[in-house]
C-alpha cells in the first residue's frame, strides 16, 4: 500500500472507532486501500529471493510451497498466484523479516 493510502486508511479506522464512520463506509475504505495482487516475472522473483539471502529450498519453506516451485518460478515455467504472490509482494516491500 502506498504511504498516502496507509494514511487515509489509518484515518478512516480512527473515524470508524469513534463512531464518525459507519461499517459500510469502512468496508468500502478497506476495499479501496487493498492493492491488487501484483504479477512477478522470473527475474523479479529471483531478485527478491536473493535479497533474502536464502536458497530456493529455504525460500520455498518460508512461502509454504513445494521445493521445486521456486525453481519453476525463477525459470518462468510457472507464476506465483494468490497467497504466494501476496507474500512475495510483502517480502519485496518490507523484507523477509515482515513474515518470519
């Protein structure tokens, strides 16, 4: 999430907590502030993993995927989706420490 969206979402949560924003409006804010799941090419996945200084095997365990999955992603044979893509996005933005 961008810094501006983070600030807007925090302000909305504060308003909701004090009763100045109803539940429906808060759900709309939540939806607006959640970024789309990004797509990753093979090179970007490899860069993210190397930034963590982990082997493919260890990185796979951290992401809770099969041992060969990281290799397939890095070779462009498969693409991460769903929770794996979201975790890669978080690791890319905030570092591996954010999920361990």
